[in-house]
């Protein structure tokens, strides 16, 4: 997306590139090397948009959700397709991780997270089971947690009738909590309207209903 925008604006355009993950910024600098003089790289959450961007802008693009490296790198703990630590932090400098959420949050707090961010109707059942299990053994890995969820919750089906693992939405819920994603989105959208020029445009690419509701 950044490359396409830079091609369209020509040599006079300037791109402010927000990215929480320092590793992704390293890759971005390589890919966009040709346009290095036109890019201001910001290793920040876009919730700091107004304080990092001076003046007004012509357009803003929010590309929400995960990037491929997050899913493919098992060490980041975003996916349970490969075993890895319970991390899920976009910004590795942040202290709160998925392991802390799962092993220290109260039963009520976990149930609320699973219900609000994962839209899981059996959130209380799962939260209770996790709190009982962690008294004997703390959860450390993605596959370990996913397997446990699979034993507690029934198999899920998508609207298209396809089966998907019951841990899918729970992992989404934990990730949203770890990165405070929905609050950050709300803050960023409000600021975006303030820094946008008259006649400018805001485009948001969202990936699930929780983000959609906020954007709409």
C-alpha cells in the first residue's frame, strides 16, 4: 500500500509511516529504499497520530490487523498453527503479553475479554476452566492453550458452514487485549478527522466485525 501511494503522489509527496513492530519497519526501509527521502518512519501506534504528524494531510490509510510475518513467525505467538510462546505483542517493548493475560487475569476479566473481543458465548465456561487449570500448571505455549480450549469449547462453524478451531476467536480476543487495539483505533480515527485536509480521504481496511463497528 505504501509503495502504491508513493508512486501515485510523485516526488513531492511525503508519507508518514506508522508501525508498532520494529522488525516490520526494518523490512519497510528495504522495500521502500527508493523513496527514503519522502518517508518519515514512526515506530509508534497510530493512536499517536496527531502528536507525531505536524500540519494537515491529504489522505490517511489504516491497514488493521496482522501482517504475514506475525503469523509465520512462531516466536511471536500470534498463531497456534505452529507452537510458540504466548506473546502476541506487536510492540516488543510493551510489558503486557498473552502469557500474563492468560495466567494472571481474574476469571471475570478473562470472561469479559473472551465475550467482548472474541464474541464467545461460552466465555464464562472457558474462563473458569483456565483459572482452575493454571493452579496446577501455567500456560506457556500457543499450542498448549489452543489444545486446552479445544477440549473445553465445542467445534465452531463459520457462516459458510466450514469448521474452524474454537481457539481462533479466543486468540483474537487475547491479542486485542494485549495490544489495546480497539481503543487505539477509536483514538486514531478521531485524530484522523482533525488532521485531514478539507476534501481529503480516510480509508480503513478492517478484518472483523469489532473493527467494522467502530469504523462505521
